[in-house]
C-alpha cells in the first residue's frame, strides 16, 4: 500500500470515529440514547464511510458534505445490523452483546428506527447542488435493502434456493449499500456519468466479494477475532454461499448431510466436521476463488477513474477486504 493511500485511510477512519462518537449527546430518555451511543461507539472497519470519503475526494467534493454523507452511511449500516440481529436471533455483534440482548427487542427496534432517521437527517443536511439527487439515491437504497432482507428471510423457509437467487439477494442486501456509499461521494463531486457507472460496478463487485468472504469466514475464522461464534450460520441453518454451493455439487451421503442442515441446523460440536466436508468437496477453495474473482472485477473498473491517490485507496481497500480474517 502506498504511504498516501495508507495515510488517507487511517486519517479518514479516525475522523469518522470521532464524528460518530459526537453525533448523539442527548441523555433523556436514557432508555433510547444509551443504546444509540452503544451502537455508534462500537468498533468497525468503517468501509462504507471510507468509500464515500475516497470517491468524494477523488472528485474534489466539499469536505463537509462528504463527511456528513459518510457518517450517514455508517449510521444507516448500524441500523441494519441492529434490526438484522433481532430477525436473525443473533446474540453478539462486533464482539459485544447485540442491542436486543443487552436491553430488549422493543428497545432495539426503537434504537434502529432512530439510527435510520439520524442517517436521513445527515443526508438531508448537506449543502450540495446535487442534494436532491443524493437524497433520492439514498432512499432508493433503503428500498433495495428491504427487498434483499425479505428475500433472505424467505430463503430460510425454502429447501431449494438456487445460488443465482442467493447472489441476487446479497447484491441487494450487502452490495447495494457499498455501491451507494461510493456513488454518493462521486455525485457530491459531480463525477461524469461514465465514472459513476464504473463506481457502481466497483461497489457491486466489492460487495459480492465481501459477503462471500463473510460466509467463508463464518466457517474458517479464528473465533477470538471473529467477534461471534464460528459456524453460527450453519448452526441456524442459514442459507449461505457455502451451503448452497455444497448442495449443488455433492451427492449421496454428503448431500444428505448438508441438506439436513437446511431444516434442522447443525449441532455446534459438528462444525469441525462441516469444515472437513466442505474442504473435501472443494467448497472452501471455490468460495475463495469467487472472492478473488469479484475482487479483481472490482479493481478492473478502477482503471477508468482519474489517476489520483483515492484510486489507490479503492484498490487497496479491495485487497484488504479480500485478505481479511475477521
């Protein structure tokens, strides 16, 4: 990584952390603002705001607008995590108790609702000539993510989910927010339409690579750094890239073994056995190849963007996500 790219990423993450920490200082009612601050102060990779800040800087967008939208993307992402944890019954998030566990489900719902409203407030507060376009794109993304989430929920009721349908779902649920994060920065800088299209494709492939890597790490990560129980998706029978691919390529007893997970989940003691079977069937290698494919596809779109420091940031971010271990 170039020194300039590293400095930009490090400084941007620090700025976002400071901004998030100071976003909500109200105290009353404590039952709302304590969980809101708990979420905003949680550690994170800050991928979405970093994408916004890099694309905004690439096209010399006003810094205040860029920071406001960058914060909005992280706050909105936090809202989705709070509600996802309720719907998934997840007990942990980022190495800490999920909001609905630390407090209760009604409090978590209200916390998520508040964060969603706060993200919209941050976007609406910009002073850009493209303000209306930015707001419309942001709100369209809300719709897209809801479509992706309902697809994900419906998959849990189906015994046959084609991998293509899964890719559509993660395109809406995971990739869409990364796409919008990078596109909004370009819009703030009035990037040419052709560049916006390449930013769209970069964000899409980056998001697909990110989610497949997430599915892979659920089985292979070190639990001490993963921040949640390894193999949790298999335990709950969640439809993931690995499980759906396994059902496409295995036969006989292996197929029956994996298919049972769809209806019954998996005993946590059998996670090592699942890992062994996935490895023997070539699924772990295939998942890693899929991550590399989408990561490389994302980087190819960068060749069409201005040759500036921020383009190196996008390139290094794709490599960082491809190689992440948590």
